């Protein structure tokens, strides 16, 4: 859903509320149509370090963690062992983790993986395309930033900052993943 549609929905609702009138069925249907995909994660296709391409919409049916990160980011590096463990434990349950580098190209990622073991796919693209994708997610103003995407493609939660064992945010993150993994399509 783009910002223009959201603006029109807001204007329509304000007009109706200011007039103290009930919405007509036609208005309700129009609002439902405009907002039906409001919680869906914006789609993207990105190349991976292993020379494959990942398209988010093709992962429907899985629980997906999107982790925006960078090789130069210290907190991002701290997350990797916990993400590796999580991926190994739950990939058979339908969990996918996509490490999306906001600033690194293939060569830098390959060099990084010589020093750091990363068990899940690492994705990348040009700075211009990465900017487009991060804008679709409301702007990624800090790395790491992670999103949990449910089996139906809906955004369940977002986490700005490192998700590291022992912190409150980690417990909340794991709880939401476990709930999402139990959900059926």
C-alpha cells in the first residue's frame, strides 16, 4: 500500500467521522480493498551470495526473518551465531532467514564469510536498489533491523537493533517466531 492510498483512506474516514455518519457498504468495501494488503511485507527479489535469487513472495508458507545488516556493523556480527543456531534449529519447521546487506557487494560478502560462518542466505544488490527496498520497509535507519514475516506474508514484528540472547528483545523475538511457526496457512 502506498502513502497516497493511506492518505485518501484517512481523509475519507475523517470526513465521515466529522459528519457523524455511518460508512456505507460501498465505502466499507472501498476501504477494505485499499487496506487488504496493508500488513503484507513489501515484495522484493535479490541476488544471493550462492548465485540464486530470492523473491519474498515466493517464500509464502514459510516464516521469514529479514535481517538488514552490514559487514562493517559490530552489533550485526554479534547476531550471526544466534541466527545460525535459530536457522539450524527451525529451518525444517519452515523458517527462512534472509541476511540482506544494505551496503556490501558480492566480493565483500564472500570475503566476510571467510572469517564468519553464516548458515543462512546472504542477499545484496546495488545501493540504488537497496535504498528502494529499505524505503518500502519504512526506511531502515539503523542496522541491524529485523522483521518477522508470517506464513501468509504479513509483517508480524520489527526489531531495530541487535537481537542477542539474554536480552528482553531476544525473548520477545523467539516467542513471536515460535507462535508464527505454529500457525497454519
